[in-house]
C-alpha cells in the first residue's frame, strides 16, 4: 500500500511543460520578444488548466478470484477492479501470478490498461490456466494511474492476495468389477456370499424360504422339479490408498508425486462413485490419515488432503526437518495396523527407497490384499552432476529392477499408472487369490 500522506505527484511531462514555459517567459522578458510569450502561453496555461481539473482523491483497486476449485488444465477469469471519484486517463494494472498458473495469452505477468470514468468501477479480466494441482496465492495486483492529461501520477497501489485451489486432474479411471473381499452392506461390487443382488451365481433346487420370483421356469419345466436362480449379494469394499510422498522423482508437473496424487484422486473418485468406502494415508504425513468413508463430501476431503502432499526434500528445504526427524514419517511396521483386514490396499509409490519396500513387505506379511502402482515417470533421467552421475543412475535403475522382482516374489503385483484400466488384470488376480482357501496355522 502507499505510504500515509502520499498523494498525486507531478510527472516529467508537468515538469517539462512548466520548465520550458518559464524559460520562454524569461527569454521574452530579457530579449523583449513577444513571440516567445505566444510560445510559452499554451504550455503554462495548459498545465494550469490540467492541474485545476486534475484528480485529487485516492483510487482504489481490488482483486476478485473465483471461489470454485479448478481442475488441472482448466481456465478461470481473475478480475481486477479499479474505482476512482476522479477521472483516470490511464489505469495500468499488472497481475502477479504464482507458479503453475499461467496467462492464456502472452508471456510474463499479464498487464492491461484502461480509462476510468469518475464514479464508475472498471472491471478488468485476466484469463489464466492452471497447469498443476495445489494451493497457491494469486496476486497482488499493482495499479499505476495517471491523470490531468498525464501531468499527475499516483504511486503504485497494491492489493492483497487471494487463495486459489487446483484439484488433481481426475483422469477417467474405470476398474474391473472385482474386489478381493467385499463385506459391507452397500455398494455395487459382487460379494463372495450368496444373497439378494444382481449378479447371477448359478441355478439350484428350490428350498423352503426361497422367493417365488427367483424360480427359474425354464430349468423347472425341463427337469420337472422347482429350481431357483441364485445370486451374489451386492456388497461394498474398503479401499485404502497409501500415497508415498517421501520421495519426489522427476520434474513437475510430471514427477512421481504428481502421478501419485493424480492417480489417487482418480481411483478414489471411481470407488466412491460405486458406493464403496475409501481411506487415504500419506506415508509422509503420519498424523493425517483419512478414515474410510463414502459419499461425494468424502471425495472433497480426500482431495483436500492430497493438496498438502509434499516431497520430503521440499519439506526439508522449507524448514520442516524438525518435524520430519521427530517422527513425522510413518514407520512401515505401523502400516498394517491402519489397514482393515478386508481392505484393498493400493500403494502409490516410485519404489525407490528401502522404506517403500519395507511398507510393501509389512503389508504382504500381514495378509493384506496389496496392489502397488509404480509412479516413477517413464522419462526420468539423471540430473546434472559429475562424470559418474550417469553411471550411478544406471546402477540405481538396475537395483530398482531387482527390488521390483523381489516385490513380485512376495505375490504383490506392481503396475505402472496408465489411466483407465490400469488395475484391471491385477484386481482380478488379487480377487482370485483372496477367494482361494488358506491353510490354517
């Protein structure tokens, strides 16, 4: 904001008009030349007239940001408002944008200029596009105004900032209708248990208590005995999404954390739309687990927690190392206790650290149904460094491939995220394994 007591200030144009006019008048007196008076009169009289009708009040500038959350790639209109009791010949506004919020047209900070009539508010739109999920502050807007035909200027007037939220891009994700253990009372997935539902499990002889509408008349007429059509009951499943934000590999907006957040949002939306219960656990934020719930309001809560996902390196750089070193990260041994025995656990991780492998091993030993989504970007490369950086990167890739084979030996499928249908075949395999008989110990 401007300093107290400040106001309209003279411009270079005013100083030039008065200086040249005074010089001409002084020359007219010293040289006794009337023609110099004629030349000086327009400059002096024009400056005096402009000052007498110039602005005297302070202009106001505001910033309006839509409250609705955006999706990645969507556009929105940010409005800057200018209001003044006096006429403003030129009102130039410059909007400061945060990273990952870019103007649709042009490069650099968006700027616009207009003329403001007395007492009439001017609304100046800025169309911007959000290219990455997250919370950010938009603004401020800087106003530079001039009046009195360019003779006066107002010092920079700066607004505050306004929040803007961008949700992860929810890719179109559809999974096969196969879940390991569906035990709830609502939802659209098929349970292992027979009961009232829409999925046919077979035809069996009639027993007292069966509903008449279940009689299969075709089989009954062929066999001469009453037969009924049996179905599986419609049950829901509990899905626990485990986001590994402890490492963020690659460059935004296509880093491993970006892929993990987007895929978690897409999977959550799919299962919540089917009536299932979805929980969320960020392995990098030990104290912010989201219990499994259902409904559209729960999806908003999940997305709100996903917006706070940050890589460990980012937290260390921003000064959060104290909390991280004092137990802010979730140990692998505590992970099975947070997952229900019948839940489908989807671990979204680049699998690039021993902690990630320990989490998978702990879940597998606890008998949980686990699917690992590999969030490592396909085009990740070694960063700049010494002559041995490329060799070290290749050795890391070989070690990671060996770790992925070890995870496969545990019976845990690992699939890369490819959008719709990414988990279909592994969900079928996990569902068959969960329904298989187990040896009692």
